[in-house]
C-alpha cells in the first residue's frame, strides 16, 4: 500500500512540476515576443503611421497567441 501511494504521489508531483515549468517557459516566450512586436510597432509608427502600425501589431499578436496556445 505504501509503495503504491508514494508512487502515485511521485507521478503527481512530477506532472505538476512539469506543467509549472512548461507554463512558465511559454509565458516568458510570449512576453518576449510581445515586447519585440511592441518595439517593431513603435518604430513603424514613425515611418508608416498609427493605423498601419496598430493593424500590424494586432495581426502579429493574434498569430503569436494561436502559436503558443
């Protein structure tokens, strides 16, 4: 009985640790890509204009959102 319980706890702990690391790494990657797209949108704002930059930023954000989910 004790071996089965400890085995179940080990697999549960391993799964929870894996999910935590996976979620944290994805959140960090998403934040990095949002920062990169925000910088690109800021630079394009000077060259192109606000409307085109906003459209580009929204398109890139939507693509990245579906990429990471």
